[in-house]
């Protein structure tokens, strides 16, 4: 008998970096026990190139990753959600839509690497810190099932 995967939605404001990283990392580390999605309250419409670079460097697939609205997960045809995790300060303070099934919610306060200014090396270090923080949390979460 197989059990359905635990569905987790990672939410951020822009859905271009942290929530995208979390989606890819949980889909990898969850090894079929989890199905991760990501969305934003005000999606930027594109995935940040440094997020994609780090995922590719880690050997994780990036195909199909896209910046999208959380509205896609609030409708009748949306996947059932077990957990919703905000990964930025802005999304945690915003009013969230009502998700079918009343999933549990959590907040992971991750600094926004896309907001870091400076040369490419400084911006890349900010993305690496966010990646490491998210990966550590994702590994802990994926160990629960």
C-alpha cells in the first residue's frame, strides 16, 4: 500500500528565489514522500537567475520552475495542501487566501537574497546563505515523514 505524498506550498511575495529554492529542495530531499509547490502574493513572473544557478550547481532539476500566484492554489482545482510555509517576512504578515482543506501553516524567516546589492560575488553569497538555510530546514522537515 502506498501513501499519498504530503503536499507543501512555500509562499513568498515575489516567488522568484526563496520559495522556488524551497520547492526544488523539498521535491528532491522528500524523495516522493513530499510534493512541494511554490507561489507568491505578488509574483515577479520570472525565477531569479542566481536561484537557478544554485539549483543547477547542486544537480537539481530546474525545468518547470516558474514564478506564479498563490491564487493557483486557492481554487477548486488546486492540489490538496497539507502545509503552507511562508519563507519571507512580507508574506508572513500578509493576509493569505483561504486554502482548501485548511492546511497547517508555518513561517521560516529567510533573508531575501534578491534584495542584496553589491557585486555578483556578494549577491551569490547571499543566495548561498539562503540556499543553505532552506536546505537545512527542508532536510529536517523531510525527516518527519
